[in-house]
């Protein structure tokens, strides 16, 4: 019996995942990002992370879309899936930067 590859993420799923990551990141960062900045960041994230997202398994993307935090989303992308790919998409800038050390 031939081995059937698991379904991969679609363009629409990747756009939904990136939009969800953006929403979670803004919420986790206090929710204070102007709409025009959100739109610009979404466009950049889709350009930078859309193509690698399409290498993810559809199950990983579905899990990420259902995640309630960025940490949970990352766990979805690290989880063992039926896919043989170890691909994951990290969306930078979604949480506050670390606090600088005191001098």
C-alpha cells in the first residue's frame, strides 16, 4: 500500500494562522497597536512567513489557529504530527521584548 503524505497547509489557512498570531501577540502585548500598524505588520508577516507556513502540515496549522496563546501556538508547531517535516513558522515581534538588564 503506498504511503500517502498528510495534507499540507493551504494559503487560506496560513493567512488565518498569521492573522491569529498577530491578534494573540497584540492581546498579549496589551492590545495597543493602531489598526494601520496592524495592517502593515500583517502584510509583512504574510510575505515573510506565508511561504514557510505552506510547508507545515494542515494539522499543525489547524492546531495553531485554535491556540489561545502564542506559547500554545508554538507547541502546535513543535508537536509530532503525521508529517515527516520538522518545519515550523516562528512569528517574531508577537510578544514584548525582554526587559533590559540594569546597569
